[in-house]
């Protein structure tokens, strides 16, 4: 869970307080269109934003179709107008319902039945090589490359899925948080697997691991990550192979855990599947040939320790009626030699009512963030003077409500950055949205189950997601 959560979960747990109470109504305009259905799967990913991405920027643009997944990871109302053109399916945010981790960004070619780490590799492969890669992956899956990998799949297929996932989670924990940078990692893994014909070799029994391909991919992609303006991650010159060896060791550990979980040659993903996997520090400590990451890499990662709802007496509550404040405890990791400063940061919070599929997206743009170079003791700075907040809500029938923007500074926060704490006054939030945004956001109707996904751009803010039950 990460920092930018601050501004937005702030500006949103309070807003679940108002927004998802909007009534249903309206209709979709008539015309020729195709309705695309499917699922987003690491385990099933609830609350994921699914985009029919036309321009390859992996973001939702004004002229692009989108929807959200339900609590089972399914979507059935992605409406593609006639003459929409070529597109790739992109999944952003949401919660993996099996591991309870924030889901990774994933892609799939148009027409795929699921969006998974495997379909991401296919979508990022050169068009001339996709057919051959799909054929090999079909053999590996014992079915189709776009099968749900969390439901009883062959060991080698699940190993590939989990190796890609854990590689991305490792890199994300080191500050590689931008979607475009995470996609670059998977693209390079796909490239290395194609170049070495790794999948075909595993199917033929002449290879048993993808870890070497992952190792080579990390070496190849490091220059791209280090040149990113927002990743804030680098490896000491000459230590690239040592860093990649750590990533390979993590991949080998994942593969070992998956193999140990097999029953009759198949693995069904459960919440305990990777419980036996070692954390990276333990892997390094157990192998004298590996160099500790902190000795060869520098990074900045902004994060959120906790978010709680408080009542008027400052006691934690889950009742919408009693909640008057949101308390956020922040921190940052920064082992660089200088304070990290980021301007023009955008924080986006998405909330979906799992029962009705109503959703709301809050975007706070123009935020300034800083983190001191003191590793775990880093102090965060947040400036909202030039921030602008916009809100888009979608009713269960597909009708969309957009608000006018509200410009900061927001007089809603009680900051105590000495302790990296931030308090948000919910009454002030409701007043702001009722008076300055739209009357629809004045009503409070928050009872139910919600998926909350937080993302940031312009700073190394790790995506976070939560499932929240709000009671009367």
C-alpha cells in the first residue's frame, strides 16, 4: 500500500460516503457496437479497470471504452463501438482475491477470453511471433494460452505465471511502479523467452525453468528502468549481473514452491500456494553467492502503512454514519543520496460497489511530493497548493456522471508529518463535493462491499488495493 493512497483514499473513503449512493437511471445511446466479455485473472481480480486501449499508452483516454470487473474478476459490458479500430485489452488495478495483493497491470490481445500474465506476454510479443508463441503456450497449458491459470493448470504453466508475477512484485517494491515500466519488464521477459525458445524446450522436456530467461530480461531492461523519470531506481554500474542473479534466485524459489504444490501434475492456486516462498532477504542470506540488494541498488518507494476510519471520539469504526475522519499513516523508503522531489504527480482512486458494479474514479492532479534520503525513517512532504480534483461516477446501467474540477489548496487535512500522519475530515469532504461539485454527491449511502484501488503517476508510488465492507 503506498503513499498517494493518502490523498485519494482520503479523498475517497470519504467519498464512498457520498458518491456510490447515486441513483440508477439513463440509457446507453443506440448504435452498432460489440459487447466484449471476459475475466481478469492472477487469481480472480475484483475491481480492475479494463480498457480497450487504442493508442498503446496503457491508460484510459477520453475516446476509449472501459469497464470494471466484478467481485469474481468478470466483466460483461465492455462496449466497443463500430469502427473502433485495433485495440489491446488492458487491466489496471483491482485486488487479486486469492492472495489479497494489489493486482498487477496486465494486457491481452483483443479476443482473448481472460486477461492474465500469460496473455500479457503474448500481447507484448512482436506480431510476427505471436502465433508461434501462442502455439507453444497452448502446449504448455494443455489447453489454451488464455486459460485461467488459477484453476488446476499444469505445473510448468503455473510456474511461468507466478514467476512473471513475483518478478514484477519484487521490482515494484524497489520503486518500479509506473505501468509503462512494469510493462517494459514483461515485454523483455517475453522477448527473452521467444529468443531462447524456452517454452518449446520446457514442453519438449529439454528445459525445466524460465529463470534464465528472466535473468537475461532483467539485465536487458535495467537501462530502460534507470532512464525513467519517475522510477527512481538504479543499480550500481558493474553490478547488473549480481542484481539479475537475485531476481533469478527469486524465480527459482517460486518455481520450487509451485512444483511442491502439485497434485497429479496440476496446481490449483489457493491463498496458501506461495506461503512457503521465501522473501528476498532470506533467499540472499541463504546463498553466499548473492549480493544484498541494498549494496548494489538505490531506490525510492512511497507507501502507506495504514488507513483507518475514526469516529468523532477518534475511535476506529467501520460505520459510515459514525465515521468523521480518515487517519492515514505514511512512510517512504529512500536510500539515495538526495531528497527525492516530484512535481506534477497524479493520484487516482477507483471505488467499485461489488454488488451493483457502480463505480467512481477520483483523480487528484498537480500534487507535489518529496521524500528525504533516510531509508525507512524518511519523512514525506505533500503540497496540494496547485492540485485539481475531478470525479467521474458510473451507474450500474452504464450512465456516467462527470463533475467539474475543484482546485486546491484543500483545507481538509490535519497534517502531522513529524509522525508521517495525515487526518482527513469527512464532513469537510462532503461539504466540498455537495457545494462545489455536484448535488449527486451529497447523499450518503455506503453500506456494502467495495473494492478500492489506488494508483499514482509521476512518482514511485506503489499501487494498492483493498476490499472494504462498510456497515450501517
